[in-house]
C-alpha cells in the first residue's frame, strides 16, 4: 500500500513537471502582465558556465522564447560566435506552434555561417552561426540549445537577462561553477528594484530573475544599459588566445599587456630610425615633431585589419607595418608609438572600448 502511494506521488510529480514544461511552449500560459509592452517573452533562459580551469571553459545555454508578433523576431537571439579556439558541441533550434507542437527542427548545418567582421578586415578567424527563420504565423516559440568549449577564459559571459525594449522575462538564470583555486570577481549593475535571487559559494555563483514586464522606451530616458540589470564576471587567472595571465587590477592588466603583447613589437630598423630623426630635426619642440610624425604615418600607411588568434589583441611588429605600409588600429597605433619613441617623445599605448568594440 505504501509503495503504491509512493509510485502514485512520483507519477503525479512527473506529470506536473511535464505539464509545466509543456506550458513554456505556448503563449496561452503567459501571465497577462508579461504580455503588456512585449513583442516577445523569454519563457526560460538557463545559462550554465563551467570554468574547468583557467584554460578551459564550457558554456551551455537553453533559451525558450515566445514571439508574439513580427517586431519580436530579433529577441530570439539564436546565434553563436566562434573562431579557431571554440569547439561547438551543440547548436540546434526547435520551433513550436502556438499550441506547443514542434513544427520544425533546425540543426547546426542549417544555420547561416558568415564572417563576424566588416569589409575593412582582410582576414579574420572570427565567425558567427545564426538562425535564419521566417515564421508562418504568430505567436510561435523558439527553443535554442547551444554548447561550446573554449580555451579562452579572459571573457566570461555576463548575466544579462533583459536585452532589449518590449521584451518580458518569465524566468532567467545564470550559473557559474569554478575550481576553488580560481579567484572570480563580479560587478553588479542596476539590480536594485528587480527581484533577483542569488546564491554565492566558494565554487559557484548563481543568479536568477522572474516575471519582469517589458520596458517601453521613453523620450530622454537614460541609455538602456543604464536601467536594466547586469552582472559581469572575470577570473583573476585566465588564458587569452593561448597566452596565460594572472591579473588582479588595472595596473596589472596594463603591465601584462605591455610586457607580454607589446614590448617586443617595437623593432624599427636602424634605417627607419635615422630617417624619422632626420625628418624632425629642424622642428622647434615635441609638439611640432609629433605633428610631423603623425602626418608621415598618415601619408605612408593605410588601414587593413588582420585578426587571427592573439593578433586580435597583439599588434603587428612596427617593422612589419613599416615594410608593408598597412596595419589595423593596433598596428598603426603601435607603429606611431615606435616612431615617437625613436625621436625621444614619450607616448602611451592605450586600449579603448566603445560599446562592444575594442580599439587601440
């Protein structure tokens, strides 16, 4: 009798779980408050990151999004950036109709695969695979499953549940697991006013958020990124394109970049050094000399981007830019710095981020 009751209880729990899961694939179960100001609703977004070591990271995501109208198509976000350091393990999409029935299965080979850089780049190993799907009718639901492994641990995905206007969140979670010997730093932004749960231990970080109604843009409102919650993470010990490092603060970051990536690239030939010294010898001061050198660089070289491996961060040698007559932002910056150094003018190599773009 007791065994029978246990079996009946287990059956009921399994049934309830299956029913609740099935409810995520139809718009009928979306709470009314989440449909307001929403073109799409994230039903569940679970990101799991396992830092296996400072040189290996496994990232898994399961994202279920119900798209209510055509303006919500962009909220699907079914894509994956990759390069030679990323091993794609899983990439697939299931499409459901409004009643929760699977109407299409899309495998990795069916994703569009294109370069992830613009026309100004001569060559790069950065690419992106993305879903190209035209719905037959609305609403519909997309389930996006992805998993990849990488030896780049310098950049850990953030917990960023609300990614755009007119997007509601039913449930979103983020879990970061790591060995106890790794030191993980985090920075929380704009989490006040949101019901965010978090659980922090010596080897795991977990955040979750539920029932966030869509945000409607307003005139003269702050930047979107300044009003939505975001938690950023970084490991003190990391690997970037095969270069290992340990960085505690910005000073150590700058020291690492200079000594490991930049210092060895200031290798102008003796002939170029003599030429540039001759060019500025009659200028009255360092400002005038710098202007002459900037004009020299502008007349001599042109911008062409080549970003492969650590080349996305490490500039070409100054001698190569001088010989070839071209380089990317890092290469041209570094070349100009080497020319200034050749005539005794101190300058500093700087890395600047604007939005999602890195510039040197």
